[in-house]
């Protein structure tokens, strides 16, 4: 095959390519058609025919959702802290003609727009707010970018900040601040516990003192009542002895003196640290008093027996009947 034949074949193929009216658009793309350099229509996925020499394919637009990486940049916050921020943008072309002819470089324009709004959003916040309110920043960026890119025929679906990184020295300062806050909180809780413990201890001591005072008052009342009853018994015994003496019964006086004498000896014998017990010479006189006690007991017993016999005799006597 000569060179001429090869040239003829290449010319035929070139003419076929140039004048081929058949165009097949793949799924997920849309192509724009230009007639003599002017946009006329958009080809959807599928089979299409063009007019040779008059119509040609202009731009091939990707209609699927796309992801753009936002490069890292240094941003100054409201309190003059420098942070390094990057992110991602998820967008989708809705109008192929606008995306092809309303903006020169769609991806570059979108990246520049997002980076500018990131600086604006974070620059209006303090460092603590920018670190803790990432969702709020994302929502604000999405609203602004979606509104700004609407004339380009695209829809911003999501904007996510991947990382907000403060300087290393600032991170160390934040760590020390957090530790100080936790130490302060622990000290406050410990002080509150100590105060509560002291309050409860004071309440317990107060309650114990009240109960002790009530116990002492009750004991004093009981002791006074006992002394009162003892005094009444003593007075009654003294009155009975005085009555017996007045009636001429000397044994009652001996009983009274002997009981007092025995009590005095008992007090001497039970005194603390008592090692030697000295009996007085008059101790033998107690025996005579004891004899008087025995006589008094006998006379008291005899009188009780006589009284009982008299009552029994009175019970055996017939009751006289009343006269008609």
C-alpha cells in the first residue's frame, strides 16, 4: 500500500470524524451544543444527532455530586488567635448551561468562595466558640455558599470543616487552663463536703447536748421527787415516833435513835479509801436500842393480833333483827 493510499484513508477517516452527526452522551453527564460558537441546547444522556459543520459539542458537564478539597489556611479569630482550618465541599450541578457559561472555572471559583467565607465565619468568633460550635459554622457556610453559587447552576449540599488546629503553645495553654479549672472544681467540691460534714457534726452535737440536758433535767426531777418522798417518809416516821413517845412508849424513841446510829456507822464504814475502821465506845449502847426495837415490834405485833381477833369476834356476833 502506497503513501497515497494511506493519505486517502486518513483523509476519509478525518472527514468522517468531522462530519459524523452521531453523539452518545454517557450517564451522569450533560453536553452543551454550540451552533457557530453560540449555545443552543443541552444534550441529556443517550443517542443524539448533530448537523455537521453547523453544530458542535461545547462543554461536557459532570452532573453527579462532586467533592472538593478545601486547602488549609490560617485564620485569625475574634480574640486574635491563629488557627489552621481545612474542609470539604459536596456540590452538584443542576443546570449544565449555567455551570458551563456563567463561570470560567467552576471548581476553582467554588474553592475560593468557601475559603473566603471560612475566614469570615471564624473571624467573627472567639477561639472557644470556633472550637465548640463547628456545626454552627458548617451551617452558616452552607447557607452563604449555596446562595452565592446559585447563579452558577450548582447546589451546595454539605460543607464540613475537617480540622481546626490552634498553635501548639495555645494548645498547651488550653490544657493547663483545663487542668486548673478541674483542680478548682475539685477544691470547691472538697470544701463543700467539709462544710457539710462540719454542719452535720454540729447538728449531731447540738442534738446530743439537747438530749443530755433533757436527761439531766429528768434525772434531777426524779431525784427531787425521790428526796421529797424520802422527806415525807422521814416526817411521817418522826411523827409516828413522836406520837408513840407522847403516849409513853419509850421503845419508839430507842428505835429511832438506833436506826440513826446504824446509818451513821454504815456511812463511816463505806467511806472511800477507808482502811481502818474504829468502833466508838458507845457502840455497845446500840444493843439496848435493839432490845427496844424488839419490844416495839412485839407490841406492834400484839396490837395487830388483838385488832384482828376483835374484827373476827365482831364478825361472829349475830346481827339483831329489827323490831316490827
